[in-house]
C-alpha cells in the first residue's frame, strides 16, 4: 500500500521553532530547527500552515504549565526495540527523570543502556515522547537531539532540576 505524502507545519515554542509532520490523522515527526537530529520537510511533503491544531494546543498548554501528559494520535516508526523504548518513554511522569540503565532494566534488558540511548536518540517525537526525561546514571544531562540546552530547559520547566541544577531521579 502506497501511503500519501505527509503534510507539515511550523510551530513557535519557547524552545524555538518546531517542525510538525504527519498525515491528516496522526503526528509522525516533531523536529527542532537545529541540533544534531534536526531535519526539515522532505520532498513531496505539503506545507499546510493550519495543520496540527490539536498538537499546537497541547504543546502550548504544556509550555504554559497547564498540561503534563500529551494525548495525541501519534505514529512513530522504528524497530521493535525502538518502539518498546518509545512506548516506555511515555510512562515517565512529568517532572521526573530516570537513567538509561534504569530504563534498560525496566525493559528487561539490563545490559542494554547504550541501545536504549540509541533508541532515545532516534525518537521521532521529542517532547511528546519525553526522551528529555532520560539522563545519565550520574545525573548528568546527556544525549538530546535538540541539544543539551533544550533538554535542561525542558527539565527545568517540569521542575525536574531543583536546587543546584541537578535533575531528580525516579
């Protein structure tokens, strides 16, 4: 079955412009304008400036401190392991963090913290699937496609970096 091309729109946020892309019913991608995982629209995607109203409203509510859990139709695509990791990301509560090792153990793969990190790095829906809530075992902010500054901003926004700027572990 050939799928129709995706549509996209840009959305301004406190962490910079975001690219939203998907089909008429679901969000497939959210990308920052810069950072090592940033990307722009692909050939054939249609720009529809008024697309993704529900996504925009929920992102705005999240940044206004009025939303803690996203409830959106999403369609990330990846390997079976990536899908498990991304599903688990959605269970990390707002304002809390866990380490890559904690996540690997929770997934039943205690030696797979690097694989968990790689799957987090391939997350096509940052913020929505909150990979920013996953940190190094030492509490250090590591690995975020939008850059460590954005990761710190998101954790501070959620109250997960109280006091000396160190994130709170689960």
